[in-house]
């Protein structure tokens, strides 16, 4: 169904879950276009404060009367079918659409929409590209899955015809988009509860590629990506470490804190030196993707180098929270074995006395299907601590427990609760150590608890 004319005769839109990281940017953009908005949410927070700052009325809690006067309702994927506002919209004949559909509608209002896809690195690359384009005067709009310090939030409303957004493959959400340019960072076996096989994931990325109108910027080192795009007939721009790519990194140097410097090459010619402040080889790939896209759009090598150097990361992406008692406490969103491997490999290069990895497994299905891969990744740090598995949307039909993972990781400790993990870290971590919490759920709360406990002891 084509929803593109849905906004033509609509003035008033209500957002259920307006404080969500994916909802807030859409609300900001629509507000800037002159639409009258209202919203509801269950939790206070920075994004909600930002929305209220525009004078948009926000109701705490979900009630049928909250949608009064709305001509369209937008809801997040997390909203259940028995939500009273969703039920009221249905009863009153008010159209209600899921956030991914609205993202497609909004991005098609821009001539040049840039969608950043891939199993890993979407948020960081979207943030890097947004920072480069904003810093280079392109004035794009941006929708980012994490908070970017450079803009003080996860969205930016620009005045140009460019919009940069993340394109998430889960439940084929990104098939609601028809990008001008698509970036494909990597393709890996994930979300197997939905896709079942890696082959199905590749087919989904193939469909996404065919929905792109102008160009594909892709990881030329990733065999799964190469398979997924082999029949796509568009201008194709590759990046990676191989010298056969259009854009590639060479002459790698490791700086202090495991951050990287490299020569950015384009078709055999050196464009510039890139000195990153964010650690790890995976961030070179993210930077290459952002650089390739920015250069394609017309940013100069000097602008690319300057703005990538200024990039300090995104919320929950190797985010350093503090150094109580000389112990570095950090938090990261890594929740897939490939992400854990990248993050923990970078951590081990950073010169800490000991690296403590506190991992919260995310979903029973992912833990069961990728158990051996998780075990290999969690064998990288000096000490792995594994919390109980976060169910998210599942019941434990897999009969899988954190102890099944712990049994495969030598020297690991399985501790179910954040309280007990905090106590264990406070009793054992020493000055010069790194404690990093990892996971896609609420494990950041454990990081904050550890920070508080160590700071109190200080």
C-alpha cells in the first residue's frame, strides 16, 4: 500500500511512544514542517524533555482520550495491540501506522535520502556521516539510533534536500524505505527468530538494494554483501581494506587508546589522513563508509578528515562513563558475537591491566542459535561475567540459560542479577582495570550501578 499521500490533507498527528529514539526524530521533523503534534509515553527522559521543549503536548501514560483531535496516529513497534490509544483510533476510524511506515513517508519528502543498513555499525556510521555532512555545511536532516554529542541528541532538522537515517533489517523494516543512496555495511546471521536462515537475510538485503534509486555504497570485503547485491544495476561504490575497493584504508597506525589512523585512498590516489578517536578495526569500516558517501556527495577530503577526527562516538558505543578509583567503567550496545568480538578485541588493545566484560545475553533465540560464537567472543577478555538472559519478546522454549554459555567460556562467572554483579566487581576490580558492560537490553543500568558503587567507595 502506498502511504505517500497520507499527509496531504492532515494537520494533526498523535505519536504513541513519542519519547522513543526512533519516534522523537520523526516528531521533530514533522513539527518543523508545521504539523500539529501530540504524544504519549510511559517514561520521562531526555528525548521527552526535548519534545516538550518544542511546546508539543505530551501525556504520561496511555489513555483513549489522549488521541482526541488527531487525524493520524503513529505508534512504535513496541506498542501492544491492546494499547487503549490504538484501540480508540481503530474505533474512531483514525488511520494508525507503525513508525517504520512513517519513516518511509518522511524520507521520501527529501530528494536525497541516504539509508545506512547492515547487521552491525548502523548507528555509529549514521552518526559519523551526519557529523561529516553537518560539519561540512551540507545541512542535512538526520535520524540516528543513538545520541550524538555533536548535535546534543539523536536527530537534526536541516534545511537541505538530504536526510540521513538508519535502515534496520529486523522484520524487514527497511523495506518501507526507497533510498536515493543505500549504504550496506555488512551482512551477518542475526535475527534468526524472524529470518530463520542467513540466505533469507541476504534475500532481504537484495530487495532493499533494488528499492534504491541512485547508488549503492557497499562493503567490498564482505562476501555476504557481494552475494546480496550481485544482480543490482546501479552505480556501485565499494569500500574496505582490499585495494580492489574504490575507497580503501592503507598504512594503518594504532594511536593511544587503540584508536586508529590511516590513509584514505580513492581508486589508488591518497585523499587524506584519517585519525579516529574511536577504537577498533570495525570503526575503520564505519569511517570508510561515511567517507565514501560524503565524498560522493561532494565533501572535500579536508572536510572529511577534519570531521571524522572530531567524532567522539555515540551513546552506548564504547561509552566511557567514568574512572572511579582509577577503574575505567564503560558501556557498549554489542549484543551479537561479531559486535562483541570487535568491541572486546579493541578493549584488549587499550593497555588496561585487566578487562572485565559484563555481558547480558539478549533473547533466548539469539543465545541458543549462536551459542558457540558467543563463547568464542567472551573468551577474548580477561574475565567474562554473564548475567541472566534478557527475554525481550520471547519465552524460553529453547531451554537455554546463562550457565550453558558460561560452561563454554573458561574462567567465566554466571551471576544473575545486576546487584550481585555490582558487588562482585566492587570487590574484585583494581586500579588500571576496564569494566565494560555489553548488551542490547538494560545492562547500561548495571554499568551505572557499578559506577555509583565504586564512586561511593572512593
